[in-house]
C-alpha cells in the first residue's frame, strides 16, 4: 500500500449548501517549492443530516481520488453552516457604541440579527430569544464614561432563558462587575477592549479576535457540527471573517482594496482602506481600517426575485435561475443577477458626499466609507469566479462620473478575480503559516 503523501494543509470551507476541501503545500518556512494549491474536492454540506463529517469525508475522498491519500500537517476550516455566526449587539447610543459594536461583529464575520441602543426592554429580550444568537456582544460607555446602562443591560441579559456566549466590549471600569453578574447567571463571558473607547474612536480589532475564539467554541457544539473536531486539528473561523483576514494580508502588500463576494443568499463587501486624505479631512463619521458589510437581499438564488427587480424590465430573467445554473440560459440569467448584485452591494458599502447649507454658505462633508483610494477590486465567491462576466461586473463598480457624490473606487482601479476560489482558505491558513506564503497563494489566484 502506498504511503500517504505529506502536505502542509487541508482547509475545509463548510458552506450552507456545499463543502469544499482544498489541499495546499509549499507553505511552511523552508518548504520545497513555491506555495501552491494542489487540488479541491466538493460535496454537499451535511449539517442538516446531523453530521458535518459526511460532507467533509466525501469532499476529501473526491480530492484524494485525483491526488492520492494525503497526510496534512494541519487541517483547518471555515464555516458559514449551522446558521454561521449569528449575533446580536447592544450599545449605549445608536451612532456611537452600538455602531462600533455592529462594526466589530460584522468584521468578525457575523450575521448581525438584532442591534439595540440604550436600555434593554422586555421587547428586546423577546427579540433576542427569537433570534437565538450564537454570541451576544455587549458594549456601552466610553472609557470612564457612563456605566449604568451597560450594567443595566447585563442584568437584563441575565434574564434570558438561552445561554449564548457573551462578549463584553464596553466601558472597562465595570467590565469585571458585568462579567461577575453574567457568570453568576450561568453565561460564558469573554471580556475584550472597549470597542468605542472615546468620542470618534473605534477599537474593534481586539473584539474581532475574541469573537473568533468564541465562535470556535460555539460551532463545535452546534447541531450537526459536533464531529467537526474529529476532522479539524487547527483553527475554525467564520467564513466571512476569514475572507476579511485574507483581504487585510493582501492589502498590506498591494495597497488599499475592495473585495466583493456574491453568493446565492447574500453579497459581502470588504474594504481595507483609510480613504484619501482629502476626504478624511471632511469626514464626519469614524470608520475602521477594515470594514465589512453584508447585504441579505442581494443573493443570486435565495433572493433572486429581489435582485431581478433591480434590473430594467426588459433584462429581468424569466424564469429565475436555479441554485446551480447549468443551461446556457440559466448561466446567462445568473450572471446578470451577479452583476447587478455586485454594483448594488458596492454602492451601498460606499459613502457619499453631502452638502449642508449653513449661515456661512454651503459646506461639503463626507459620510460613510471612502473607497476613492482603493485601486484594486477583487471578486470572490461562486457567482463572480465561476460565471461569465465576473470581471465586467467588478469594473462596473468604479466611479464613472466626476459629478457623482458616491465615494467609489476610481475609474482607473484594477479588477481581478480569485480564480482559484481560495480567499477564505487563505484567511484560515494565515493562522498557522507565514503571511508571505499565504499572500503568494492569493497573488497567484488573482494573477498579480
């Protein structure tokens, strides 16, 4: 019998419908040869059948049919299955601590199901119970500021009948008091830095790390996912969080960028930028260096009817394409949906110029995300990388008119595709292997 082939890593991306297992080698320091993707195997995700290992084993078997038996040094995973990372976030004020907590949760890869500002009420508790989140992020109060509301909210959360992990990212003065209150009620609590330590200050990266750790603890106990620990020997990250990590690594080498991930259910946009100095000087809203938005109504299958309605009547596909388009007509229809979803998602992600009229005359301010310094636009996800027209869809998000008030990527920015479909894998790989090797994989995939 032939001995298994030693390789650096297997990475499983466990989606809501499909599981992909990818094999990588040449990643370890001193490894022979350049970092490379060896192959990929696919299978239906089997969480709904009560055991994620069915799909994982089938995808690995498909991979090993072409490569032979493999012996990885480490096996990693990203997951958006079993509901993904569902969170609720709670802060003191809507535009300050609640907004910062929302940014931290989205940046970690969460689907934010419910956000509140101020004191939690009975109706809020009922809504949290209905959502049944994987994690709760509790924030509130700048450093040394208000502490009464966040402690009130901790006491109200202690009344819940469910026991998700709670991440505390509020005023540190009362962090231990809040932890003690919640732990005495049976909650697992993780304390992180205040996500909004001062006026117009965001500090969300520490929270993102803590949320990832809490997600890993949660996902290994989620229904259908209990046996994932028997497959994975390294980290398990939420898939959108892994994509953001990969985007940050690439931006550190290639400069400010926007990444678009159009899927069957949602469209995610990630941007890594501080914007242009000119726009920063007139900005009235603090923005994180790394930002993610998710559009739950812009999918090419689950929300296809809504996306089709964004097209001119003569261009709307009828019938709508299936989840996996196979016929030329269905492929063309899905590509049209992917294009409008891409443009709409980026326009929603981008900020805009706003004109105010004051006693001293008109004043222009910038609101929201400034993408004008992003000269690279990357497309990932099945819709953009596997359907025709992906590059054209990305090129359509660039600023096309000097008169536009939208803060979009410039007209001369470059559009590229993650042709190997590995950005989520690369986010996971970065937790174990040198950043340079992981970036080399991404550069090969996008052709730069």
